[in-house]
C-alpha cells in the first residue's frame, strides 16, 4: 500500500499491526493539533485495503490485534467500515481484536446496533480525545464535543461492549489553571472509567491555531513545573479501583550525573544551582500497582526542576539588621 499518513499509536499499541483505512483527520480543527495540518483527508480505496490485507496474509502474517488508522477511522460510514471488518475477517482470521482512535462525534454517528455489530466482530477499543474536564477549555481548543456529550457517548460504547482509552492534555487550560484542570479532568475520568489513559503535556506548535492564539496573547502556556504538578494532582485523584494503564509524557530538568555524558542531542545547562539537562520523559504502568511509583517519579522530577529554577537568578546578599 502506498501510504504517507500518521497513525498516532499509544505505547500499549507499539507492536500492533497498523492498517490505514483513511488518511488524515476528517475534523482537523482542534486548535492544539498539528498531526494532520499538512494533509487533505481522504478515504483509502477499498481495493487498496484489500490488497494490503492479502499481502500480509500471503506473507504468513497472523496478527491477533489490528489498529485502524489514521486519525478517526470510526468516522467512516458504517457500511464502509463493515466491509473493511469483513475483509479483515476473511484475510486475517487470526485477528480477534480491532482498535482505533475515535472522536466523540464519531461514536455519536453510529447507532446502538452498529456499535454492537462492531463489538461482536472484534472492535473492542476506541482511543478518544477527552482532553480536559473543563468545557471552556474544550471550547477554546475548538474540540468537537463538550463533556456532557462525552459522558453520553462513552456510556453508549460501554453498553455495546467496547472499552475506551482517554487521551488527555496536561496544560490545556493554560498558565495558572493546572490544578483546576487536573481536578476537573480526574473527576470526569472517574465517571467515564477508561481502561487506558494517555496524558500528554501540551506542546504548542507555531502552525496550529493555538500557536496563533499564543502569538496574539490569547493563550499563555503553563510552565514545565506547573504541568508536572498538574499531572501529579491528576494521578493522585484517580479512583483507586480504576483498572487502567497510565502513560504520561512531560519534560523536566535533571541534574547532570557527575562524570557521565548526557547522550546525543542533549545539552548541559549551567546556572548557579549546578549542571542540568532538559529531558522528555515518560512514566507509565498499571495504575493499580504503579500509582505510588508514578507519583514518586513525578515528585523527583518536580524537585530537580525546582532546583534548576532556583539557580536561574543570581543569589542576592541580604543585609543584616
């Protein structure tokens, strides 16, 4: 298959066979997202999808799990999606589980009977961009839903027998609102009961609408420290009986290990507090067993970043009375 798209798979799907069924995102208006800005959305011809499935089958491939791509395959018309699922069943009968990214509106576009049919035929997991528990943040970010819609549509997924994973964005509410966003989002997630959370710290790309809003002073991004504190608050407030896998992406300043290199692409930053390296980091694990380790990891990164920031300004001498 000739394909030049982007399938945004989470860590849990890193070894899953990816089958493109469309290119780009049919909505493509989220203010923060730059994944598909350079693409024009199109559905991949059914004959191309069938040829790819035949190729994998002829090569002896027997994937048990398939992730459909690109950005929102559940948006496809049901009749088309049904044909794709039936082709998968014909060419790759080893597959027992299908998953994909999905929007709240995509779920809404399917009837209860259509969702139930998909579940019976192996569609078991939808990764949904929940993003924030604050409706004003969703509106500012030009999301395609508000949270009451998410509650209604996730309930329909569960009724059909389909699990869901939640994508959320630390820092989405901007500077000074991290804890507020963490508490609202944790309360929503405790209601929705996902089996997976992918928590990204907000990245503001210049090519996005959010980048333009930042240039115009309409948005001020949260600091690295505020993002970590928000993520920590969020994790700490998730219900203890939630059976889910958590992955959280963020950046922090770490002290440079003495006598050791820092790796390719890293740069040592020196200030009055010492030598530091900025790192992009991931904390992950089953929340039932790894919650305390995740919180402890965040505490350590918060502390080292606080130490870095304490050295940004030269210390001033205080007079003695």
